[in-house]
C-alpha cells in the first residue's frame, strides 16, 4: 500500500489519453506521487492520476498539465519494495474502476464510466 514502485514504472510508459488510477488503500502516511514522478507523467502524455492516498509537492503538482486527485498531502516518501498489481479492478468510495473505464474529473469531483461520454 505505501509503495510507489509501480507508479514509477508506469510514468515511464506512454500514457497519452490515459488516467492512472492508484489504490493506495486510503493511507495518508506516505505520498504515492511527488513532483518528479508527476513531471515524468506529463512528459509521457498522461492526462491524469487518481489516488486513494497521499501526494507530496502539491505546489508543483498544481502547475503541471496533469490532473491529480488525491486524498491529502503528505511530505513523507514511500519505501520502494516492488509491491503492487497492474491492470487490476479497484473499488473505493463505493465505485469500482476497471482497466479501460473512462475517468472524468473537475474541481468538484470524479466520474467513472464504462463508456466514453465525451
């Protein structure tokens, strides 16, 4: 849960038109995303990152062309243990998100759909 090894791996892959969904188990003890990984995500074309967990470097994150939604800020980095699962169905806040679902967000919230809405 408090390991962002797979986040580091994913931001180094092309993400054009995609939103990365990270199930951090709601933990606020360690940040799963910081400015360096977010900058790499922008460089690789990711549209956004949705995290049920914490982020750090929020001042810089706010300036990037990357939509980021997280539960809270936290200054503590994660440990790198190589844990996690890719392309998994995740459920949190009463919503299930599967690979290939569409995620839309604005300042007020997030919407998930199995079909393209726009």
